[in-house]
C-alpha cells in the first residue's frame, strides 16, 4: 500500500514550543498550490497504477487553507492513481479554524479523519503553550467533529510549565468526557531556539522534571487503557478501528510519498530502499517545485536495521526476535540485554516477538539503542 503526505507550511503564528518548518501568514497560498500541482505532475510516474491507502494533510496548519485548494489537489491525485475503497484522508486541524461550515466543506471534500490540535482543555496550559484557541473552542469543535467524521483524533500535551498530576488528571478527564476515537499524548519537548526554550533559559518558566513527566505519561496510559483505548504506539491510543492508517504505515516502513516543502518520501523495492527530503524553504520550493528534492539517500543494510528496530519497538506488533538475532552486533550479549529488560519489566516475549510493556514504552529509544549498538 502506498500512502501520501502533503506538508502545508502555513500557520497564523508560531506556538512557543514549535520548531517545525513553517511560515506565518498565507500570502503565498495561490503560488503554493500552483507549485504543488507542478510537483505532483512531475511525480506522476511514482503514482501511476498505484492504489493509495491513506492521504495525510499535515503542517503547519492545513485547516487554515480554503477547502477548494485541498479538493483541487485531491482531484489531481485521483486522476493519476486509484484510491482504496476504505481510504483514510486525514487533516490536521486547529480548533480556531473550524466551524460548522468549514467542517461541512471538509466532509464534502472527502476528509474522513480529523486530527484536532487541541493540546489541552485547560486555559492555563493553552496560555503557557502560546496557542491561539480557547479550551471552549476545543470542546465545541471536538464534540461537533465527532458527529460528522469517521474518525476524530485529539492531540494532548503533558508536562507544560507549572503542570502537576492533578492538573493533568483534570485535563485528561475533560478530553475523555468527549470520548474521541483516538488520542495522541505527547510529553512536551523543549526544542532549541524556540520561545519556550528562551523563556526557560531566562528563568521565566520551568517545566516538570523527568520523573514528573514520566508519571504524567504513566497516568495517561493507565486511564486510557481502563477506558478501552488500545495503546498501539508510544504516543497513540485508539478505540477499535480508529488507529491512524497513515502513521501506522510509516512506522511499519511501508512506502510513502511526501509533497510540499520539507516533506519526506520513502521508496521501497526488492533491491533498494531510499529516503528523500524536499527542500525546507518555501521560497526555494516555489521557484523550482519540480526539483524540490534537496536530499536523497539510499539506505545501507545497517541503516535499514536501525530504522526497523527503532520503529518496530514503538508499535504494538513488536519486533521479530529471529530478525534481531541475525542482524544485531551484540552476539551473545543480545540474550543478556533481552533478559535484563525482561527482568526490569520493560519487554515481554511472545511467539517469537518482543513487545514493549506499558512501562517499557517510556524507554523505547533506550532499548532500541542497546539492541542496535550494545
Ligand atoms: S499550530 Fe502547530 S505547526 Fe503551527 S506553530 Fe503551532 S504547533 Fe507549530
């Protein structure tokens, strides 16, 4: 199955914690979609004869874009390949962009899944994150989206400045009152050069320490499992049948094509695996959309192994022990590592596969690193 990603690089303003590639304002929206059309046409050979299982509009803020631009691109794609009957067409949306009319238009354009960047239902957390929407908007929009779309996901962030366990409990409770089909729960990460990083460096704010962050995450795991959500990836929880098809495909290392500035693609064949990345500059993208690829790399056997271990451990289908035994560099040390992680309660073995436990999800990267390099 092939999946597609479109990176829409526009946001109204930059949130204090965000380091994604984006530009503020939408002055170049027309030029952007003209360039996208050229990029898409230039890649028609990659699309021809293929069946698309999922299309993901990410960003940036795709919900800012007038819907006719999105449907125009979907029509262009549909003319070049075919869509699976149960295709997922997902759009990342900010609550302040969504009203009844916009949601009707998105539905009519074929969007099946809305991923709402609520981040929190608590005014003080939204303020600390520099978000443009209110808690009330998150609430109303999520409730309304649940009446319309096949799947509705809500993003939540824990560990914002000043947050403690009781605040996080209250936030989770508010989200769960709405019973979204899917929740993505992220621990706040303070990235260099962000406003948040600057505020922390100046002593204006402080974030919860690692132990508190971990307990907030563990609390969410417990609550969501008790509420019937399936923990299918480190940060993602879904009710049955509502996992993200696009995200799961990328974690399973299935091929995908990315369009727009800074979008990545992954090509896979019997002989080779290749990753490419488009240029992370709107100006350069607009000036040469048919030559947008700025980086191309064929993966070595070692890189394929590294990716496979990192990604397979993150999801609940686990990692094949025989594969690990054949490819790893630890030799006899592998068995010791597995036993040590089992004793700590971080991994479990079943039917020849290794699975992270709920406790182990917190240490996914550490475990993968040890399996890869010892
Ligand atoms: S809306 Fe999303 S992409 Fe845009 S600045 Fe905020 S966090 Fe970053």
